C-alpha cells in the first residue's frame, strides 16, 4: 500500500467548444447564460491509499452543477477527464476517462440530467514492482451504493465519489463482494449476493455456479453473461432487478442462512474462483 495524491482536469469535449469555459481546468462549464448560473462538472482529488489487491478507493469527488440553461444545440456530448496520480515516491502518472452527458429538457417528465461512464478502464498503464496496472473505475458512489449511472437533479450541485481500483493490465478478476443474507421482504426475496469484476478485462462467467454447498442452492449463470471491468451484478433470491443484471434464483423461500455460511463461486470446471464467508462464518476483523 502506498499514499498518493490525485488531481484532475477536463481537457476536451465532443461538442461546440464556444459554449464551454474552463477546459483544461478542474471546473468546466457550459451554456450561453448571460444573467444566470451555468451548468458544469467539477473534479476534486485528494490523498488516497493505493493498494494493488483489488481494494477500491476514492479517486476523487465528482460534482455536477445542474442549473436550467437554454437548450443546447447538442444535448448529448462527452467530456474527457485526465486524472493525475502522484505517488509518494515522487513518480506521477496520468489516467484518462470519458464521461457521457445527457442534458435532458428541464420541463420534461424526467428533468434530471444523466451522466454515464462509457470508459471504465484507463488506456494508460503504470508499472509497479515490474507489473503493469491500469486504473478501473467502479462507478459513482452515492448513499453507500456504487452505481454506473449518475442521476443529477435539476437546480443544484450534486456530488458523488468516483470509486476506482488498480488492476493488473489486461486481466479479469471476478470475486464475491457481499452477501445480503437477512432479507426484509416476504420469504426474504430481497436476499442477494453481489459479484464484481475487479479486473481490467471483461470476464465471461457463462455457466459458472453460485451456491452454498447445499442441494437446490446452485444458480447457473446463463450464456452470454459477461462482466465488464469494474462491473457489479447481484443474484437475488426471488426479485428481479435489471439495474443489477436481472439475475434471480426465482425461489419462493430463503436461500442464505441467517446465522452464517460461505457463498461459493465456481467456474465451469468446478473450481472455486471466490469464497465469501458471512455471518458467524465471517473471519474475525
């Protein structure tokens, strides 16, 4: 683990730059507004602890200043971000990411603007102890949840942490990250297991098994199940959530032991890829 300091700037956009100001700084703004506030993006970095074991950290804080502005000639556009990471040994590395902005009509049924991350893996690499790594963005962290799309309400400044990790270049890394084993819904239908690809390459988990070593508790991932770098999915007991991949056991009874057990993720060869002890089986901190 090492300490690093992050900072960022917005160097370019895929739109008419005559309506933009602040390009090349950490605060880019847009909109031809003579007597009011413009909208814009702000990136604020800080001191972070960088680890190379797939541990996530806050790369910086993203803020969308979302104010009513006249209709833009191009309501959807990309804004590029360059993040500089200065390591404690004096070395510095730049990493590039792209944000996709959707400036929705202010008076429509859904006036909230939307911000997506089309690129989750920086094209740049850094070498640490002879091994190459890339920065992978997991998403926007709001209210304890890491999401892939940032929903920004109209008329104010909305912020979220940008959560990232360092991953070996060109490799997937699929792990179990959480077991929600005490559901509140009827028959604990809202139980779920969360799985993340912490790697910098897509992972095809078609045919992989999720279970707890008990008969009738194996979930098999359907063909075409691919986890993108940084992506999280969930397998619910008996609920359907498209925003988390839409996977469900479809069983009208609890799956996960409320006292504790170990969730297992196995590949098509029956090899355990990841194990997650929870409850009374969880390791002592």
